[in-house]
C-alpha cells in the first residue's frame, strides 16, 4: 500500500525471485487487481470475511461467477474495456462485521439476491475445474 510504482515493481520482482529460487507458495492479500493478475496463479475472492469465489486467475478474470467478483472487476478501470472512461460501482455499503447480515453477506448489495440469500449462507460448490463459488445462483 502507498508504494510508488518503482518500489512496488522492485518488491514484486524480489517476491517472484524468492518464490522461484526457494520453491515457495505465496499468499498475497490485496485489493490491487493488476498486481493479482501479474503475480498470482490462483485467486480467492473474499467479501466480509468469507471466500465467495476461488479459481485460477484466467478463469476468474474472464468468466467470474459470483456477483461480487463480477461487480468488483467491472468497477476497475480498464483501457481495453468497451466502457472505457466510465466508472461503475457496487451499490450500498459494506456490512458491519460485528453484526453481519444473515445468509449471504453480499445479499444487501447483490442485484440478483433472492429470498434464500437472506436466510441461508451459501456453501461453496465446484462449477469447473478447480473453480468454486459460494452463491445460491449455482445451486
């Protein structure tokens, strides 16, 4: 956070070198989508402390399934997007984590929420090769 791009690039290069040299797995926690795309192989998308989608980078960036993952990717500016210059956002506000909403924690902000979303927390299900989503839309 708050690193200039040169220092950030140097740190990422060092992380990659250590990973290769020492055969390491690395867990990177960030909101920075370009860094995720550059350095990660797999991605776990979390919302309010719960993993809502998991899979390889290519699949999650090109074919996201959870509404939060889709909206998060749409809200990030892209030079190649047909929506270039237009910013989208996720409506509503993040939940209070001391007293989170019942059911799916994303349901108050989800454009696809149904009654079950308010009552039951979705269980992760496998929808592709090593691609899991925790959403009632896929049950």
